[in-house]
């Protein structure tokens, strides 16, 4: 699953990308060059289970991030920059809320809502252009021959165009499952779930939880398919360069209970509608990524398609119960392991053994 990082110039996008993915970005890269990197999803459960099972390796869930250049006033250049984001499953919009004389700001003063709306409008204009072109094509085709599917598509696209012309993002509209399927191929940018990353100054680190209220961004929190994560980019960049042993000490000094990096990655995971189930054994303790609402056979398919096809039953135990007793055998003796069938909906933190035919 991929999340695209967007924002205006000099808001901290590329710094955020480096912090999340630990990737090195060549300073000589072209301004509109996209960078790809993978972030490990923090999961303390794996570490605790590994202490019991002593596996040869631990494998975390991951998310891919793509960073593009800052959006410009030139819409033609922006159109080219936004192309890589069409393949993304969600977007992370970095919003500058830090003051730094060394990093010039285009406006007279910081204005988060103005900057957010500026980027959102750019996304909507991009979608509007795409929708309008398709509407014109469908209308021409319908003049030649009536087609119920094309008529339904035209009606749906007309609804999207009306919303976009009213400066309403498509993620704010309710679509039926069949409508979402029809729109899927367009990969509209304003329809993708949005994570607002508030890049704060160091002085706000200890009160990051109050950032939404302090900067009057409450209406963002009410939007559908969105999430907000306050983030102190300068501090997080410092933490990313330190050995693990020193990170906790620096976090305490800034009054941070949890790193912004971990909170942001976990927020991305939730926004994408993802959860993790776990497998444990001597070879490996691992988190597997599935969509929320996935059934046991679908979870089996995340491991291997053969296991999904041959699915018989799933042995399921909560990770805390397994951790407390130390083994599947002990958990079975205490009746903590459940035998689930094809209709079982996997829950966050389930540890599963799959029974399947070969």
C-alpha cells in the first residue's frame, strides 16, 4: 500500500519522507522527481512475542511512501508532478506551522487553512479536468449508440464534476460500492483518503495534542476519510540520526511520550483501512497486512494463495493470551485457542495458525 506525500514548497515534505523511510535523497534530484521509500510499521507486540518464541527473524508490516516536489503556481508543472500520486492509495498533506527565518515562507504569515485549501483546490482542478474530458467522450459515444452502462457513468461523472466545481473534494461524497468500482480506474486524487501532517515548531512539541485547537483546524477533523497528526519535523529529524539508546532520553527532554514518526505511520495504516494479524514460530515472528473486515481465508491468502485455496480452519488466539502462557500448546490447554471457519472476520492482533490442504 502506498501513500503519497504532498504539500507546498519548503513545508518539510522531503524531510518527512527521509524520517519515515530512512531513505537518502540525492540533493541533486530534479525538483519534480518522485522518490520511493518503505517504512516499517511500529509494532511492539512483535518484540514481546519474539522474547518468548526466540525466532530467527522478526518481520514487520510495511507501508510505501512516495515524495514528489512541492506544488508550484504553474498548473502545467503541477499536473506532471501529480502523476505518480494517482497510483497512491492515500495522501499525506504536509502543512507548515513552524517559524524559521532560514527557511523562507511565501505568505506574509503562516496560515494552515489557506495552504491546505490551496493544495486541495489543485487536486480538485486536476480531477475536474480529467472528469470533464471523460464526460465529453462519453457524450459523443452516447450520441452514436445508447448504452445503459455509459449512461450510468455519465450521471456519476456529472455528479463528481458538480462537486468539484463547488470546491468539494470527492472523498466527501458518499458512493455506492458499484459507483466506487466505476470510479476506480480514474484514480481521482481528491477521492483518496487524506492525512494532514501538521509540521510544528520545537516549542509546540510538548503540546502537540492541542495543535488542532490552537491553530483552529477543527473543521478538518470533521471531514470524512481524513486524519490529523501533529509532527515536529526538526525534532524527529534529530531523533532519526540518534542510536536507539539515546532516543528515549531526548524524547523525555522534549516532553514526548511517543515519537511522531511512529504515530504518523500508525495513522497512515489506520487511514488505509489496514490491520495486522500475526504468525509466531521459531523461524519467524511476523505481522501480515490485510484490509479491515477481511475473512480468515483472505488473511491466509496474504501468506500464500495456496493456503487460501486449501483453507480448512484457522486456529486463532489473542496475542496477549499467547504471550501470557508462552506457547500455542499451553493456550490450547487453557481453551484460549478458537477454531474459526471461512466466515470469521480477522481482528487486529489475532495470532493465527492456518489448517489447509496441500
